[in-house]
């Protein structure tokens, strides 16, 4: 069994590419079920976040698995957009040891735009639970993601990587401070009342903003969040009016289309008396039409612009990341040992059983041909047969056990099974069934 991952993230693809693969809700559920039915896919999980789109699979053949997943991504793009080619340049596809290591580093927050950010662990957990509920995982994928979640928890418990205040929300507020200066006395409009919107509001209030307006499709949720921060809830139908009032707009909805259109912002700017407007769009797909950036007096930033927001806390997290990498290596070694024993133990047992069966058959045939022999002679012949079989099997078994801890250990095991035409008995098959 091999583990592969095919994906793209904030390092390999710009936001205009990432947003084309932002799957959520029923679209994601449908995609999971379709992927599981494709050739060579034994189990799968799709991790779709603001900054990454990754497909993890357990497969029996690496090349076939990679082709299947890449074809699947192309098919999804054909449905979601007219552009279904040219995406290979943005993709990465680590396999086996490297794929496992990649997931562990993702769960630990070591592969995030903001190192050590805490949201990714919950996103990994949610992606796994969704796949589990859709019944598209298998034993290997289950163990892989359970271990990855353990890695994420260990890193956050045993290091201080997420103790200093750095997140996408925090970075957005820091960017606003860099452009505007002191936030005290300024009015802010937050579009989207989810977790990111709530975190953003906390950072804004901590930095002394004069007033907070919250707009959300669910007005009740907007009221709830606005009340928490002593702000105002604004209906979605009031967006143009709210834009006219705000100095800073931070948009972070889960919409699959533009929430702020060019004409809306134009109308708002017409009544602002040339007051500049700063808009930070941290949603993927983007909430704000990129053409808005062409308007006079509007300063539009998207999530990729946050890469340039650097502070002292980031340096502290880099130091903690060294400890986190050690934890990843420890957990990686443990998981690889488990994975590589999936075939090793049943294969060794099957090899010994086949050798024993051949030995007993040939001994019986030899004794029948020899006719009457005494007990001592029978013992010598049996001892000779045992010695030959044990010596022939000794090196292959020792080597196979050694290869179990190697990145390609499972490959040697499969080769041995094929060379000796080994067939697993019910107990061995049950063992494989439990772990696979």
C-alpha cells in the first residue's frame, strides 16, 4: 500500500489559481465519492482550505494513482471553470515517505503561510472526518490522519509555536496598521461572521478601532458578533451604505462568488468625499472583484499580500519550529514502521508455512521411497531437511525485517510475495483487512 498526495498551495500557486479549486459543501462531498470510485484509489481525503488544495490517497500502484488523481483534478476544473489545462505547473506530488512527512508538517502548522497557525489542525481534522462520514477512507488513510492529528496536538502541546499572536487575521490587521498607521479613531467593516471574522474583530478591537460594523448573510449571526464587540450589525443589502462609512474593509466570507462588485464600490466611493478606502480580502475564493483595485482612492489587498507582513513573533515561531520538526521526525518514523509491517509480518508467516508444507511433503515422499529405516536415520534426515529450509529462509527473512524500516520496505515485500507465489491464509488475510 502506497500513500500519495497531489496538491497546490500558497507557495506554488497564486490566489487566482487556488480559488478555482476551492471545494466546499455538497460539491466537496460529491468530489470525494467520485474520487473513491476511480481506478486504483483505495482510500482518500481532500483537504481544501484558503491556502491549499490537496488530495491524499492510499493506492496499490503509485504511477496509476498519481495519474488518476491528476485526471480527477482536471475533471473538477472542467466543471468549475473553462480552464482545465496548464495546472500541472502548480502541482506537487510527493509519494510514500515524503507524502506522509508533508501531511505531518501541514498538521503541525509548519507548511502554513503563517508558521504555526492554529486553524490548520482543525481543518485537517474536519477534512478527515468528512471523508470518514462519506465512507471513502480505508485503514491506511485512517491511521495516517489519526497520526497526523496526534502530531499537530503534540506540536502545540510541547512547543510554543502558536503562543505568540500570529494568524491570517492578525496579519490582516498588521497590514492595515502598516498602510494606515494607528487604527484608533478608524471605522472598520467586517464582511463575514465566521471564525476568521471573529478573530479579525478581536485583533481590531485590541488595536483600538473606533467602531466595528459586521455584515453577514445571516443577520442573526452578524448581530451576535457585533454585540460581542459592541459594534453594529449591517444587513447584506446595506453593503454600499456600509462601505461609504468604513475606513477599512476586511472581507472573509465562504461565498463562491464576488461579494463586493465593482459597481457597488464605485457607488460607495462616489459619496465618500475622496476619503480613501482600504479593502483586505482574505477569502478564497476571493470576495472582491480584482477590478476594484483600479478605482481611485481604493487600496485593495488579497491574502497573498499578507506574505509580506513580518513581525518579531514570526521569528519566535521559527525557533519553536525546530522543536516541531523533531516531533514530526519521531512520529514519521513510528508511522513508517507501522506501515511497512502491514505486509512484512503476514509475508514472513506465509513464507515459513509454504516452506514447511514443501518440507513435510518431500520428507513423506522420501521416507516412503526408503522403506524401513530406524528412528535415528529418520531423525538425521528430518534434521537435514530442517537445516536446509532454515538456512535458505534465514537471509530473506532477516533482510525483509530490515527493509521494513526502509522507505521502500513494502515494495520488497510485494516482490517476495510474487516471487514465491505466496497466498495468505484466513488469519493473515484478516490481519491485512484490519490494517488496510
